[in-house]
C-alpha cells in the first residue's frame, strides 16, 4: 500500500511543465491512485470483523462501537452492521454488500422499486433510540416454542438490554412466561398481529420481506389503499397496528447471511424441491449477531418425537404443523442451534 502515494502528484509538479494534456494525465493518475488506495483500504479492512463501512457513518445514529469481541464473532463477516434499510441510500448499500445481485428474500434485485415505495412511507431507519448509549448490548431472542409454556422466564427475559421477538408471539396474557418488554419484533404480512391491543409503542416492528408482495402490502397499508390478498400463503393482516415511526424494513443482507453463512443453504436447489429459506427465528438470531455483543436464546426447541406437543407457547398449534413445512429446512436449523449452543456462542435459557 505504501507504494501508492508515490504516484500522487506533488503540488505544483504538473504546472508549467507539460500544459493541459500533461495536467489531464496527472489528474487521471491521481484519481486512479485515490481509487486504488480506496479499494485496497476496503480489501484490507473488509477482512476485519470490526470494520464499519464509511456509509454507515452517515446514518443518524450509528451503532455504538463495542470493542470487545463477541463469542460468535468467528461466524460473521461484519460484526456490526446497520440492519435496516434507509430510503436515502438502500441502493448504495445494496451494491456495496452485493444485495443487488440477489432476489428476495436475499437482496433487492428486481424489487428495488417495491423497496423504494415502502421505504418512502416510513419515518426512520434508526436502530436504537437516540438516548441509548449502551455500547455492548446483551440481547435475548425469544422464540415462540412450546418449551416456554409453564415456565416462568418472564422476569429474566425482561432484564436484557434488547429483547427480540417474532411474528405473533404474544406478550399480553403471557407475561410470566415470556416477559413484557419487546425491543424488536420481526414480522411478515401473514404473521403480524391485527389486534391493536398487542401494540407496544416502545417496540420497533421489523418487516422481513420474503416476496415483492410483502413490500407492496406494507405500502398499501401505509397509503390507506385497498389490500389485494392474492398471492399470500395465508390471509395477511388487513390493518397495521404499528405506527409508521415504529416500522423498519430488514436489510435482506441479514436473511442472506442466515441462509448462506449460518445455515449453509445451497444457492440452487434441485428442480423437484422448493427452495428452503430460514425461519424468522434464525433470521432474528442473525440480526442479534449483527447488533449485539452477547446473545441468549429462549423458546427455541421443537420436539419432533411428539407431533402432538404444543408448537408455540400460545394457541393450539401442534408440532405436526411444523413437520409438514416445505419452505424451511428444520433439520439444518436444529443442527445450527445445537452447534452454537455447544460452542457457547449463545446461551440457551430454556435449558433445564
Ligand atoms: C401447563 O400447565 C397446565 C396447567 O397446569 C397443564 O394442563 C399443561 O399440560 C401444561 N403444559 C405443558 C406443556 O407442560
Ligand atoms: C415504554 O417506555 C416508557 C419509557 O421508558 C416506559 O415508561 C413505559 O412503561 C414503556 N411501555 C411499555 C408498554 O413497556
Ligand atoms: C418429546 O416428546 C416425547 C413424547 O411426549 C417425550 O417423551 C420426550 O421426552 C420429549 N423430548 C424432549 C427433548 O423434550
Ligand atoms: C384452543 O382450544 C381450546 C379448546 O379446544 C379453545 O377453547 C381455544 O379457543 C383454542 N384457542 C385458540 C387460540 O385457538
Ligand atoms: C437440510 O439440511 C441438512 C443439513 O444441512 C441437509 O443434509 C439436508 O439435505 C437438507 N434438506 C433439504 C430438503 O434441503
Ligand atoms: C435448550 O435446552 C433445553 C433443555 O435442555 C433443550 O431441550 C433444548 O433443545 C435446548 N434448545 C436448543 C435450541 O437446543
């Protein structure tokens, strides 16, 4: 890298020696040197897990740098990553991280216009509240597993800096089992609450878009338009309980990392198989890995040996529903969870 500055013209060197042609030549050399320096800089620092990309700085509240190494750092390319799309620069971020080379749910290719429309209706892409200044966050990801039933983890869960929940796993009526606070809740149109009683104004609700229609749905709800329910695998919510200030759109980068880096899914599936995508639970853990310093899990467990056992800590669904799932690879997810627990990358709170 030290050889590069030598090609930079020194002040005055171009003047009076070669006229405009020479000057143009020197400017070109200078610009390529700057460009090369930048590329080299990125390559060198890109391998560093603590590299924070320059674009991130421009965001209103960047993640506080947490300098001690999290246990799971070896799993990640970038430990700290701004996980939400911002209307102003989501295309730039996508080309920086390769999101422009993947379709939903892994990138913005062919859906950039849907992303732009939905983002144009949101009010913020901030991660944490401006008053928040805890640099190394202790997080808990609360799965919706039946394993939480009849447990009293509520108080413990509420004691974390950041509490991540997903879909329609309720807090209301289950405070003793799962706690009261929710920092983030990942959702998609088929899984989001429609009863306003479930809204907590302190929650940031994160749309996890799996298909272009999910973004169109959000845009339609926020513009007060009519919802077309065709194309959803289950009837989507027809009203939004969250206010625009609470809503964010998850960067598909996080879903891509979950699928390819953590679950090691193939990029192409055989023709006779439906492509598998990560469950919201694994996406939530991947999100936690990119914004937290310590990650604990609760409610991540499936008991496949008893198809009649409860699937969730709420409602009546049983395990038989999950075992029929063609959209996820539950085996791969179970192996991944077992692995990160065994390596102490995360702590399993539902351990007896
Ligand atoms: C939870 O407790 C209720 C009432 O005590 C009991 O009927 C139910 O079987 C328990 N569920 C589980 C999953 O242990
Ligand atoms: C929301 O946050 C405020 C301020 O921290 C707090 O007083 C309030 O109890 C919280 N509400 C809920 C439902 O957690
Ligand atoms: C799963 O369910 C079966 C049948 O109810 C039970 O015997 C077994 O202990 C359960 N396994 C776990 C890991 O809880
Ligand atoms: C679960 O089943 C019970 C008894 O069959 C029923 O009363 C209850 O409404 C059901 N709950 C849900 C959420 O479907
Ligand atoms: C699911 O993942 C496991 C473990 O990675 C793999 O062996 C299996 O072939 C996958 N199944 C499908 C249907 O993709
Ligand atoms: C967490 O611990 C419980 C109890 O030992 C176990 O049944 C469950 O499978 C564990 N969770 C995961 C994801 O391995």
